[in-house]
């Protein structure tokens, strides 16, 4: 059995879903993700950035996203994030605005700016307000919920929430196309999911094609070298994010400890000012007798 690349590594995801020639795979994913009515489902898509620059592979800060254009002229950007950098909202809006504004040409009227859709696939829990793994955002009026415009559409797809539902047997990839495609991202080392999707692929030619492309990619020794290089860059970035989290937590804990210490000292001063005995103040505040004696001396 071929050892498969992890499709959650953006390099591998882009090679299967965002490579020129693999438009049918991307099209199937987009139709599943956008959940359009049958009469409005996409029939074609153009991949605008099929190439991967070598310098981007080893660059921790680079984004190997997929930028595509539908037959209606809508722009779609798909990005995978493995680590929560705690800037997802602003990062999303920034990338959405870049793609939306990049359409503008000199002398072009604003009315020609096309709808821009951002899809973020996240390997971490993001939205605490819901346990739904797929959420979609638009611009609506607060009270009556009518849309201001349809040019902005933002999707978040949280893999951990989907996997929780998988463990609870609350998903059905046979009937739900989006669950099917997102579970594919976990199929490299999850044998049960892989077998389930392989069975589906017997009836779904596009899913079968995705498996074939994935296996061909995973047999390519040169691509494996590039994949491992990209994987290392991402893991290094994740380690840096984790280290920053630990430092922030320590700083918060140290700040709380300092605050508690200052609080106890202030309470001890107040007790001494009221004439309470040193031994009682020490017992009630947890400070040592020596510390209380020093505070007492400072009061005189």
C-alpha cells in the first residue's frame, strides 16, 4: 500500500486540488463547500495560481493557497491552516480584501468587482460559539438580517469538530459531499476513513480520480522531497506558535502571582494598621512572620 502524503499539508493539498488538470476535483470540492442549489451548481472553474515557487516551500510565512475563478467570474481562495496563530479573523479579512481589490483595473467601475469567496480549512478549533464544523459568513444588517451585498462570503471548516462527529458516528460521507471531501484530508493515516472513502470512490469517479492523483503524487520521489521540506517548515512554524503560547501563559501566570503577592501584602498592611497581632496576620495572609515584621516597621 502506498504511503500517502498528509493532505492537510498545503503543498500536498494544492498538488491534488489546485494543480492544472485537476479542475474536476476542485470543482467537486467547491460545489460541496458552497452548497449551491442544483440549478446554480458550478460547471467549470479556472485555477489562477497552479504553480508552486520553490522559495515558498521552505518559507514558513508563505501561503500555498488555491486561487480560482468560476464561470460566473467569482473569485475563490482556499487556504489550509494547521496552527492557530490567534489572528484568523483579521488574517481572513486581509486576504479576502487583497483578492477582491486586486480585480480593480484603471478606469474600471466598482460595479464590475466580482464576488470573492474565502474558504479556510482549519486543523484546530476556532469558533467557540458553535460545534458545527462548517460555518459561513456574509455582510448582513444587524436587526433585520437583510444583506448589504453578496460580494463577501467567508467559510470556516474546522477538521477537529468534524472528527468529533465522525467518532460519534454523526456523519455520513455517502450522502454528504462536503463531509466526504474533508474526511479525505484525514485518510492518510486513518484506515477506517480511507476504506470508507475508497468504497465511495467506486461510485464517485471524481473521488476516484482524487485518490489516483493522491497516490501518484505520493509515489513521486521528487515531490516527496518538496513535501518533507514544506512539512518541516510548517512544523517549525507550529513549534514557534506553541512556544509563544507557553511564554504568554507563563507571563500571565507570573503576573497573577505578582498580583496575588501584592494583594496579600496590602491586606497585611491594613491588618497591622488596625493593631492586629503579627502572628494572626501571618496566619491569615500566608506571609511569613519575618515579612509581617518588616511591613510593621515600614508603618512606623
